[in-house]
């Protein structure tokens, strides 16, 4: 009994350490690519949901170029990205419910509501223009050796910087006042509620595992089943360790903390060699256009996620924790990506499709590309150290 | 010092505010405190678990207590 109680406390209830979790995500994402043939990504599927909603309202999508690229065949239950996201939500729910981390948190002001919606729209638009979010154009895009991901990432850091400056303008700052107190605040816990939440989380998690096993062994859809299992692991890890890609670069500029950014670079370094081994064995890499779309999309995305407070991947676990703010961000993301799909046919030729898809492994040879990717990762790591030092020097010596 | 003996001088109740505002306000507040004074920060942004304690340490403050057993998290920090 004691063993179970300790296990529950240490692994299911408590938060996980973020740095090992990000590195584990890097490893998992490489295997995910090897097994399913695609990379870990979420915004593409959200874009398809926007398309399905338009179809439900009778809009004919056959003339929309963006939905042709996105491949709208099937539905959420038959697409790898779709079942992966179902698994991710289940993992996020399990993490939040096991950890007694569910609470309806209402926005404190209308400013925050607009921030969430407008930030969400800008981020959704930028992500789709740049062909991916913090995942497909950054965390899982760079290990694919797609040069567009590097362009997007550098542009995103600039966008994050601008977003951080903007979001800390006096207008946006919290109106909450400091109080003089003479005792500590008592935080109440309702044991019965905690237990019920734990059971509910367990039911959801077990249900999705059984669903995945059914897909693999009964239906014979091994890729779908494995994608769902991977999704549940991704969801569990991001929620239990509170992995926030948005905070990685933002917090270097807001408070001078860089541990998440460094961990992400290490995670990508690990994923790079894993993905490389699958590509050299014949798995086709996911390469996108290295055009102005990646730069404009990156700046918009970086600005949007900081204004909104979270990205496409982060809002998922925050939404199930009961953070109403992030329900609005999620809606904004779907609106933004649908807007991009709407204007895509007017922009795509100049900004994206007439530009080359640059695969570092083809441009520089397999090993040239591999070493170049690692060289760029080292430079990114150094950039993070420099930015952090700049902030702390300014802040502490003030 | 035992946990239940810690008496904060000030409280910053940031419930409802999303990150990064709890961490940013906490650091701004700490700047104005006198050495030895204790600030209690209440936040229900779960992500603050990865930023408030780390930021406090980076700025040379002492993290006395972190209670993250529920959705509302308490941080006690001494300058």
C-alpha cells in the first residue's frame, strides 16, 4: 500500500521536472517519426477542423488551395494527426486530474479576453503561413533538416521579443495590488473531490490505452494505434512537466530565465540524430518551402503566442485544466488558421510555393547536412546564453 | 525554520492572471522589499511552477516554501 501511495505521489500527482521531460519528448518525437512516417504536429489538424466546420456550413472547399495541401481526406478518427491529438488530450486530462490541477479559472479582465483572442488569431495565422507551430516549424521541424524551420525559428525569436515588449506595456500589466499581511493564506483542499478527479483521470487514461490497443490488434490499424499511444505520452509529459514552448524564449526577455530554451535545444539535438537514422534508412523527410512565408509567419507567430500567453500545443493542456483564457486562445487559433486558408491562394505563389523546399541533407549531402544542423544548434544555444546574460546584467545591476 | 512558522510580510494574490504576469509582478515586488522581508505569492497559473521559484533563485532570493498540492499554488520567498 505504501509503495502505491509513494508511486502515486511521486509520479502521478506531483509535477515532473521540465528539463528531462523536454529531452524525453525529443527522443519520443524521433521514434514517432520512425513509426508513423510523420512528425509530431498539431496545427495542421486544427486547420482541418476549421475546414470541416466550413464544410458543415455548406462552404465548398474544393477551390481552396490550402486544404488541398493539408489533405482533408477522412476525419479525426482516421488520420494519424487526428488520433494523436485524441491521445494528447487524454494524456493532458490524466495529468491535470491526477495532479488535482483542475479549477475553473476565469479571466480577470476584458483586456485579457481580447489578448487571448487576438493573440490566438495572430498565432494561428502565422503558424499556418509558416507551415507549422512550435512543433512542425521548430521542435520537430528542425530535426527534419528542413531549412524553413530555421528561418521560422529565428523570425519567431524576433516576434517573441516584440511580443514580450508589447505585453509588458503598462496597459497590459496586472492591476493586482500588493497587500500587507500578518498570516499565511490557507489553501483549502477537498479530499473527496481530489479522489474523484484522480479516478476520472485514470478512467480516461485507461480508456485511451484500450482504444489504442483495439486499433492495433483488432482493427489492424497499427499506425493509428501507435500514434494514439504516442499522443497520450506527449500529452502526459507536456502537462505534468508544464512544458511551455512560448515561455522558452519569452522568459529570457521578461525575467532572464533560459532553462526551458536550453532544454529544447538539447531535445532537438537528440531528436536530430534519431530522425537522421530513419531518413538514411529511407523514410522521406518532411520539408517545407523556405520562402518569405517562413519569416513573416515566424514573426507573427512569435508575437501572437506571447500576446496570447500560449501556443497551439500549450493551450491544449491548459484548456483541460479549466483555464478559460486558453479556451479562447484555442478558438482564436482555429479562426486564424482558417483565415490563412482563406487568403492562401492570393499569397502562396509570391510568398511560398514559388520558393524552393530546402532539405539540408540534399543541399550539403547526408553528413554535411547533419553537421550543419548541429552547428546551427550550437549557435542557437550560444544565442540563448548571450540573451540571458544581457538580461540578467541589466536586471540585477539596476 | 519550520514550515508552519513562516509568517509573510506581504501577499501578492495573482489568481486568474496567466503567465508571465505572476512571475513578472513577483520580481517587480521583490525589488521594492527590504532585505529579510517575506513575500507570499498565490498563483493559479500552473506553469508558474517552472518560473517563479527559478526566477527568485536567479535574482538571489531565497525560496522558503512552494505548496503545489492543489490548483492554486503558494510560493513563499524571502529577500
